[in-house]
C-alpha cells in the first residue's frame, strides 16, 4: 500500500530529518512503502518528509530513465538492477572536487506540475547506510548526482525552489502560491 505524498506548504517539508538509529522490520516496511509510492507517482526519488515523516531517509530508482550518468558504489560499478531501488539513510553528500555546476530542469513530487532550472554539481560523493544499517560509499554524476542532491536537500528541510535563481523562481511564483493555497485548504478540511 502506497503512502500519501504531501505537497508544498506542508510544514513537514521544512523539517530537518531525525537520524535513523534503528534499522528494523518497521524501517524496512516503511522503505518498501516509500518505494511503492515513488513508483506509483513515476518519480525517481522520494524523501521521508514527502510522505509526512521527518527522517534522514530517502529512496531512489533511476533504472527507468534515459539519461547519461555514471556511478561507483563501494568502489565498484554494479549494474543498476543489483542495487536499485536504493534506500539511503543518514546521507552525507559532497560535491566532487572541481566538479562543474550545471543548470538543469527539475521537478518534485511535492510540487505537482511545477518545474524549474536548478544549478547543481555535476558530480558528487556520498556516504550513507542502507535499510539494514550497512555503510556504503557512492560516487555519481549527471542525473544520479542531481537526484542524490535533491533528496538529500529534502531530508534537511531544503526544497528545490530554494536552490533556484531568483529569476527562475519569480517565473514560478504564482504556481507555487496557488499550490500553497490548495495545501492549506486541504489541511484545513482534513479531519483532526
């Protein structure tokens, strides 16, 4: 069963996630539901905040995209099918040394139908734990790096609109305000 995706202006999207310290069946079950929700919404990444929980946790799956990117997981290059969908807990991400920054259009499942250019590093390195608590290192480029950066921002309460240049954000302002109004109205109408 999938989870409900919260939309912009829900306060949980601005909360920094709590560190994952217990890697148990409940976390595995929640991660599986996040993956199902991401697939159902046709996304490539989904953070816990986007389903209403402020945790240092996200899922990602880039197997279905036609994009040019590279990766190394724990120093090797396994086929994507062997490790995706991936569960990422407690991520620490850094731009690779001398990595160029690239502007590219991004969307977000918490911002339906709103897309805009965001400048991000083309290459990143990350350390994280999987849903069993095992540590991993990841180096990736292109869309894979962009996805890791976007979702890591989410678990830290940062949204992709925060990363947009002012001129790009200004062009989306009316759509973002309309979404915020719809979110407020749906929250007010929800039973307590």
